[in-house]
């Protein structure tokens, strides 16, 4: 049984946010240099206390990116797959407008029924990180599953 503060409701993340999986692309489509027709792509290495938006970026053709995979202010970028269990579940909030996307080993939570700053704070908490780390354990690649 979960106990909530007065006036609060117990809910699941899926009821207050959409989960969007990252962009898949062929290795030869990616570049480390910006050019016309490409967009910057974040990876797990870009997730720290804040998103690192100006270093260690890949660039992929805009044509491989769906509109919903373009980041929006308020999105929460999560490392969803990694060889390191400690990396899975690492997340950061996109606080400012930035034109770019995120790779296949990441996912985005896009809040629609809760303040995205609160959701970002909650999913970065030690108890949620531990829950996700435990749920993601695998033999080679650790994956956070949609459920």
C-alpha cells in the first residue's frame, strides 16, 4: 500500500507521461560534425546532472528522426540501455529550447499530466534509480523495459 500526502494521488509514470524511444540509424549515417540536413543526437554520455548539449554529440540525417523524437523543452532524457547497470536510468531534464534528438539507447519521458520538473526530480531520486537498475539487469546489456 502506498501512502500519499494529503491531496496527492498515487499513479504510474505511464499515466502522467509518454515514453518515446530514441532514434535508430546506421553507423555510416552518423557523423561527429554538423552539416546541412543533419541534427545533433544525444547519447547516454550526454546525460549528467544536466544534459550536455555542446560536446560529444553525433549528427544524424533529419530523415531518420520522427517529429516526436525531436526534443522539446521539459523532456526528460533517460539512459534506457547500457552495458553498465549503473548507467541505466540515469536521467536529465531539458530546461531550455534546443534543436536535437536522442539515440536508440535512450528514451524520453514527455510529461502531459504533471509538472515535468517534478517528474524529472522524482525519476532522478535514488529510490527510483535503484528500482530501475534492479529491473534492468541482464547478462550483457541492461535494458529498461517500457513497463
